[in-house]
């Protein structure tokens, strides 16, 4: 019942702090039986951002492309991306993406009206 994680795609993993992004992963059930898995994608061991947990059902000898939505952390830095997969409370896979997610805060400014006195 051990799933395989074939890929975790995020495009360019450099994002602005606080934006919402979606990553996708292909999960494969290589067994002869359908299983329900609990999945969670998160950034950093301390879970600076998480997709939350969700459940996916993958038929026997099949795969499912799963999308995960996360709000990026507000603190700049490099965050390793992890995908955990459980079945009935047992951790089956703890997968780390090949690239870290880089969070940056770009300069910006808002200008109010100019008031003469």
C-alpha cells in the first residue's frame, strides 16, 4: 500500500511573501487494491505554511495528480517543501522536493493624496 510520489511541480519556486500558490504532485498506488490516503504539503519542518490535510482515493495500479494550495509565509527565506502521505494514521512517505521554495518581500510603496496647506 506504499504510494510512490513521482513528481512535485511548482514551477519557479521563488514567490512573494503572502501570495497563494498551487503545487501539484503525481501520486501512484502500485498495489492491487484501492486505498484512501491522507496527504499534506508544507514548507519547512516547522510548517511555516501548509496545505492542510486532505484525503485522496487512488485506485489499484493507478495514479492521481493532486493539487495543493498554500499561502506563502510572510518571512523571507528558503523553505524546503515536504509532502507527507499517510494511510490510517501510519506515515508511508515523507518526500522532500528537489528545490526549496524561496520567499522574498519585494519593495513597494503606496502614496496617498498630496495635500497643500
